[in-house]
């Protein structure tokens, strides 16, 4: 079993729609949860970071963590064509190693 | 955060040769990491490179194939040795700045094609 499973996508949505991205993880020792955005031919860029259950908002982005279900989500409101990218979830357990999901490719159609 | 650069950005190499990838950070960091990203797959950690000590390799990766140097707190190299087409991948370096636990920042990647 992989440590992190991510909904594979790809997703294609019209501009202005809400994008919902999801991951599950297997090890309850994971305490830190991140979302990275990766544009084509670029390195991953840290988008959101949280370490507690609940919601964390940053502009149009909301990261949600449910530790009891081992489930993490990222919501993008009012999606824009510039949000078209691959989104990677990542989890950590304070031992400096991160486990990544395989990524979900999102296309926002103008 | 940290600004990270990698050289080369891409290369096409012949089977059996070696390529050294450089990673430069704009600030001093203790921990640097090397990842491989194959198409459609998640990032796979190759090794952790701390200045002043030997690199620590993950299961499935060995020093003879992926020698790493870490001469100072802002620079590291990864060599892909005796390459085969299976080594075709994107190689990424990342750093942990230590300001936020477990948060890593990535370089732009090196896209390697082995013929």
C-alpha cells in the first residue's frame, strides 16, 4: 500500500468553477500536510501548509485536513486558467522525509 | 523560502555516460534532498545530503550509481552514473530551510533523456 494515494484525475473545469482535490494517507504518524503546485516543466512550488485538522484558507485556496479519516483536500475557488497545473499532496512526520501523492493535473478552460 | 537553481535544465545523454547535476541555493541550508520524478509518478526521494557528512540513500538507490557531493551549505551535486534509458527522468533538488517543520522548497528540475 502506498503511503499517500491521490485522486489521479485529470480534471478539466470551466473558469470560475470550484476545483476539489483529494488525498488519503495510511500512517497516522504523519503530522504535517502540504500541497504543491507544479507548472509544466517547472519544479513543485509550495502552495499550502498545515499541521492540524480543520480548514486553512489562503485567498482562493482552502486546505482541509481530517486526521481521524486520514484525508486531506485542497479546494480552489473561482478557478482561473492560470491555475492549470499539476497539484501534489505531501505529508511529513517531522523526520524531514516527505511522502508525495502522484499528482492531479488540472485544466481550467477559459 | 529559498531560491534554488539547477544546472543543466535539460540534457540528452548517451547510454553508459555520466551526468553531474548542480544545485545552488541562495541561502545557507542544512538539509538538501535529491528526488526523481518519472512521468505520471510521485516524487521519489533518492538521498539526503547534509554538509559535512555522507549522503543518506533511500532504499533502491546506491552511492555508486548516484554519487552526491555537498561541499558547503549552499551547493550540492548529484551524478547519474553509467546511464541507461531507464534513468530518463526529471531530477529535482530541494531544501528544508528549517523555519517551518518538514517544509521543502524545490529547484526547477533537470530533465534528463538517455538514448
